[in-house]
C-alpha cells in the first residue's frame, strides 16, 4: 500500500459517504481486503505501523458493511471476510495532528460494533447461525474490551431459538459422546493448586473438559441477556444437567460444578418467567414466556425432578444446593404433582443443606423454597400431616439456632390453623426419640420459643392447637379425626401414650406461665381475648376431668409416671385458674359443682377458693355471681351421703369440708356488701342447725362449719347478725362443751375455741351473760386432754387468746365475780379429786394468767376502785397454792406441779403490783404479812411443813417485790428482818429448811443490792453478822452427800451476780450445801459488804470469816475461803487494808490438810499478788 496516498483516499471516501451504492461497496472491498492488516496476537500487531489516515480509511471502508448487510447473504467472500475481521486480533494506537490523546484502531472492534438488530435480522438464518457461533467463540477467546462490546451487541439482537437449540443440541451430543467415551476429546493441561508434598513441588494432572466452551458462553449469555431465554431450552438443559451429574462426567471435568450452577440458574429463570395463558390474563408482560395449556402439558415431560435430586446428591457444594432449591420453587408452582412425587427427598436435602452450610443465604433459600413448595403441594392434594412429618423427621438435621425460624415459616406457610399438627408431631418425636438433647429441657425451650415467636394475633391458634392436641390424646372420639388417628397409630403402647400425655401436660404448664406468653396477652385485641377465654374453658374442663381419671397398672414406671401426671394436672388447673376471666371462671365452677363425682366437685371448690383468695372483685355483677354460688355450696355441705364405702365417705367429708371453706371465703370477701348481706345472713340458721343435728356430723365438717359461721359473724353488718347471735353463740359453746365428754377431736376443739374467740372479739358487748359458761369450759382440764402435744399447745394458746380478748373487752368489775365463782369450783374439784387433783393445775395457771391480763388492762381509775377485789382473788390463789402443797420431805418432791402454779402466781402478781402506787401498795403489803403469820414464830415453835411451805412462798413474793420495786421496797424489809434472822438461825434439817434458807438469803441479797438509803446500819449489821456467818456451819460436805466437784475461785466470782433462775431451779440449788453456799451465801456476804462500804464494819466481817477457816470441818474452811476470795475479787483494792491481819490465817491455809482448801487458798494468793502488783 502506498501510504503517501492515504490521505486523499480517505478524503475521497468521506466525500462519498452519502452514496450507498452496492457497486461502490464492491469496488472498495478489494482494496480493503488487500490493505487491512491481519494479526493473531499482540506481538504481530506491534510489527505493523499505521498512520492516522490509514486507520481512518480502513475504518470507513469496514463501516460500509453497516449499510450493505444483505451483501453478506449473497457473497460468500464478503461474509467470510467479515467473519475474518471479527477474529482479526490487530490492534494499534496512533495520534492525529489535532488530538493529543492517542486513538485506537482494531478491525475486530469495528466489526463487532457493526452488529445491530437490523444488521443481524438482515442476514439469512444460515448466516445468523454462523455469525452467532463465531460471536460465542469470541466471547470465550477475546479480551475483556471485546467481550463487553459483544455482550452489549448480543443483548440487543434477537437470536432465534433454533440457533440456540442447535448450539445446545451440539453441546449435548458432544457431552454425551465424551461421557460414553465414543469420541475422546483433546486433553488439556490444568494446573492444580500447589500442595505440600515431601518433595515440596507442585503437581499437575491430565483432566478432560467435557463441556464445550461455547455452551458455557451461551449459558452466561442467558444470565446477562434474559431476552434469549425460552421454554424450548428446558429439555436440552435438563438433558445436559443429567449428563453432567453422571459419574463419568464428574470424574472427567473439574469445572462441571460451575456449568451445573449456570444450568440451574437458567432453568430457574426460564421457569419463573413461564406464564400459562394469554398476555391479556396478566398485567406483568415484561420478560414473560407465554405458553398455551397444551404447551404446558407437553413441557411437563421436560422437567425431570429426579435430575434435580441427583444434582443435590452429586455434590456437597452449598451453592448448587441453594440453586436446586431455588429451581424447585417455580417448578412446584408450575408442576406441583411432579414435586409431590419427590417430596421426601426434597425435604431431606433441605435438612442436609442447612446442616452442611449454615449461612443466612442458604436459610433464606430454604425459607423461600418452603413458602413456594408447601402451598403447591397442599393444593395438589398432599395432606398436612404427611408434609409436616417429613420436616419433623429431619429436625435434628437443622442447626439448633435455625429451627425456630424454620418451623415458624413452615407453620405460617401451611396456615396457623394447622399449628396443632406441627406441635403434636414435634412432641411425639421428642417423646419417642432418645436423642442427645434432653427432651424435658431443650425440647421444651424449643416448643415454648416456637409458640411465643408467633405473632400475638395468632396466639389464639396456639391455644386452639393445645386444646386440639389434648382432646386427641385424652378424648379421641371428640377430637379432630386426622390427628387422633395419627396418635392412635403411633402411640402403640399404654406406656408410650402416658409418656406423651405427661410430656404434653408439662409443656402446657410451662407455656401458660411463660413470661413471653403472658407478655403477649397484654397486647392482644379484645376479640382475640374473648376467643382465648373460650379455649381456656375447654382446656380447664378437660384437664380437670382428666385429673380424676384412674389408672390401674402393675408397671412401676407407669405408676410413677401416672402420679407425676396427676400432679401436673393439679398444677395446670391452678395456672389456668389464674388466666380465666371471672365471668368464665364462675360459669365453669357452676357446671363442675353439679358434677356427680365428688372428687371433681372438691377440685372445683379448691380452685374456687384459690381464685377468691387471689383476686379482687369490684364489679357488682360479678359479686352477685359469686354470692349466688353460696346456695349450691350450702347444698353440698349439708347433703347427707348414704354410702357405706370408706373411700367414698372420706371423699364426701373432704368435699363438704371444702364447701364450708368456700362459704367462709365468700363471706370474708362479700358478706359486708349491702347487696349480698341478706344472702349470707340466711345461711346462718341452716348452718347452726347442722351443729345440733340429730345425725352428728363428722368432726372435720363441724370444724369447717364453725369457722364459716365465725367469719360470717365478723363480716356481716351488725343489723343482719344480731337476730341470729343468740342462736349462734350458744350452739358454738354447745359443740365446745361436747368435746369435753363426747368427741375429743383436737381439730374440733381448736376450731371451736377459735370461733368463740373471733365472735367475742367483734361482739363482746352482746355476750356478757355467757362469760361464766365460757370460763367453765375453757378452764376445764379435760379441754387439754389429747395425745398430740402440738394440739395441746395449740388449744392452750387459743384459751390464752380467749382470756386476753375477755380481759380487754370487759371491765374488771364485770370479771371479778365470774372469776371468783370459777375459782371456787376449781378448788372444790381439787378437794373432791384428792391426789389426782393436780390435773387442775393448768386451769389454775390459766386463771392466774387471766388475772395478770386483767391487771395489765386496768386504767389508773380502775386500779383505784377495784384493786382490793383483784387482790382478794390473788390472796385466795395464794391459799390455794399452799393448800395444794404437801410436805417436802424428799428432794424429788420439789418438782411437784404446785411449784409451777406458784411460779405462775408470782409472775402475774407482779403485773398487779406494778399497777399500784405506794399509797395503795403498803396496806396490801401489810395484809400479805398478816397472811404469812410471821408473828407466830418463836424460838420454841415447832414448824409444820404447811407453815414452811407458806413461808417459802412468802419469800418468793418478797423476792418479787424486791426485784420489781427495787429501792422503794428496801424499807419494807424492816417488817421481815427479824423473821429472816430467826429462820436462818435454825439448822436446815430438812429440804424445806434448805429451800427456805436459800429464799431468805436471796431476798437479803436483793435488799443489800437495792439499798440506797443506808437501810443497813451498824446495829442492824451486828444483828446480821453472826446468824449469817454461822450458816457456814450448816453446809454439808459433798463427800457426805454425794461426790460433787468443789467450785473454783472463778465459779465463786461468776456467782456474785444476783441469780435470775426460776423458783424451781433455786430449789434444786438450795438442796446441796456446796451449791447453796456458792449461789446464795457468798453473794449475800459480798453484797452486804458492798452495801456497808465501811472499813470499820468490814473488819469484824473479815475476822468472823477468818475464824471459820480454823473450823474442824473442811467444808466450812473451804466455804470461808470462798467468801474471803469473793470479797477480794469484788472489792479489790478497797479490801486490801485488811490483808495484813489476814496473812497469818492465809499462810496456815496454804498448808491445809484438805487439798480443796489448799488449792483454793493458792488461787487466792495469786489473786492478791495481782492486786498488789507483784509478778
């Protein structure tokens, strides 16, 4: 080519551009053919240089094909040359004179750009096939720029289906030949990824490419160019997919998975765009493939569901799994029956896919598949149970965190009205299969979460599902036949049926009390709430009846399971009780109360009672509904049961007892309402009549009736109660009196006492005339006769409460008379019964405690007016406690019952004394002195045991007064000091004397301790000193009585605090000389010295004690050293001035022949050294 002439030629062609004469094209064709450069690679292109004018000229000449495409149909040379330019790899850069940027020239790009819809459609079918084939090859072989331009051009042209079918058919033939090895293809090297070998080198291996590259290009074109799709390719694509899934293909072509993915994607796209019918039948006409019904029927043969399943099986690639599922979605819509035939395999592979590839996209695909496949299957005639069963069977194949959403999608897809089937089959699976997951924990959680994940609007379906399942389990005849029959065929043994029932009840109990469920109840509409309440009633009634079912079996496992199941029903009934509205609850109770089975009646009553106790009813209509129940309850309570069967009798008693409790609760809540008061008042006459019926009622029923009557008496308005009170209260007292002689039932006694107390508390002003009878009954010792110690304590507590109520409710002027009368009767009974009269001790104690309560309740004015009357009663009781005593000749006699009576008298007399002022107290104290007959004593008097007993009690009273009044009472000791000194001067030759000495010493100790007015003068000290010190001579040696360890110095020191032990304990301590010395004598001497606080008076005291250290009796010496040690220990440095004159005596004691004395003296010396500061 003469390049120097290119510019004029270019200008000439440009000038002739408007002329589209074919002759011009033909004349320039030869020039183009001769001068256009050709290259097969970049290296070839680099060797050829073109100027701007040359490139422009050649581009103009190639562009003429755009105006004359028909020439390609008639002239083979032209068409062949055009195809050559499409494969021409020449490419060059050049610069124009006016452009700084480089330009490009490529015959291939120019030729591709010429292909337009008009250009392509102008070609004959044969030419189109050839051109399309070349274009597909170029898409596989060309560079990126060419490929992009090609895709753009192909997307705009309309390729006839015959052309694509031909290419696909040729590909199928090629693949088939390769698979069956009829025509072995060329072998190509495919480098494998480098793997670590022992030699460390990478390996390559020979692989066979089965799929022609052109097929891959066409499949990719389908994806990028949806307009190429057609239903006519379905059969070829399924055939190709089947071949690729064969074992021979998989082993020969490592890239088959990509091709399979492309095929599945294109099949999905084709199937989704198929519409059976005319264009007028749908608004969406874009990218739709419209086929007739006849074509739809014929096309069904092309869809091979088995090939999709094989594709699933042939690989573990999750992408292919998802593509298979995505393909099944439109296929199920198009041909549901074909999918139905393979549904087992499909759902199995869904489970496998979720397990192998647990990612969001995979699960989205499965979700979409379910939403599309399931409705189509149901529409085609598949039952819900078989479909759900397939999914449930793959439960453990689904990742645990995906299961909730999976089954929620399934439930939503099949419709929530079938949710019972999903729940039932899941429960059955958990019961029958022993998996690694505990059916009672994780399975419960799963089911609870599944139910609670449903929208609140669908909560009704959940409750309905539970009701359906329960009816299918327990009452198949009334349940949904399909589910009941399913259970019947799968629960093949009674044990398995019981396990299923047990599991369901556990779940039901957990569900209705779960926080998520209760929270959902807060947001549901009112209409849904009403519907749910109806379902509650169904469940409530079913569970209640089920709880009364009996099972006779010898199987231990079934026995245990049945017991657990019965407990579960009770628990569920309580939970449903909380969920039922008041109106529905009352309807259910009314129906159940009419049931013939008393056990069901009792259970209903129990639930009623719980409901009444736990809810607040304010609406008058609901209150009226509750009150109307009382009539039915009364009929149940008073109904006479003629049965003789023991179990039936027990059931009847418990039921009637529960009915009485229901009346009590109803009365407690509603008897005070004006509208219902008359109804409850009308119940009193028949209830009172039943207490004195000619046919005695069992004690439990009587107890419950009395409690109900007491509650009515408390809560009824006074105007409604008073007409019945004079009938009601005597009846209660009659029952209580009857328990003393006839029925000694502890519960009946406690109930009677409780009822009397409650009515007395609220209506005491109307029951004054019954006080003597009340006292006679509650103070009768027979009331406490029971084999049950706890019952005895409860009865005693109730009696005490009644006495407290009476003491607070009535004035002392009203009570002293009846109390005096009852006291005289008690004394008469004691005298009448003789030695066995001690059973009345508790009556006396109760009476005395009642006097103490009266005393505490007295106001200042009441004390001033009535203290003498109360004191006279106490004085009578003083006499009683002495009269009932007996001679204390033996040590064990001190534990006699009268000691307890005396202690009670002392304790409650204290309450009376503390109410008195000094003006009132002194006359009474003088009366006590006169009663004690202290002046009757002289040195020659021989005392009888009765007198000793009185004085022992008298000094108990003195101790009481001294400890209560403290310094106020100290001057009053002047009245008794002479008697005290006289008595301690007498040797304790009997237990009574020992006790009396101890009482006197303790009284004197209290006197010395509380003395703040120098009561103990020098003269009184002189009178006290020798009698007190001489008491040491009366101490018996433990060796002569019994072996008792001698107290140490620490024991002596600890005993210096004034004893707060009881009178009985004091008596025990007083009987032994060594303990009498420790607990009574030593404290008395020490507190006397402290009270004196005078060294001049301490000297004779110390000297007299030192003299006793030289006694011939070792116990006397030991006791003297004990007293001296206590003085030094208590007084400390204040007593040290007396030490010099004591040293000689102490020195002698250190060498005493009695080791007890020697040891105690050694301890004394060590204590003195500490006081003196010596180490």
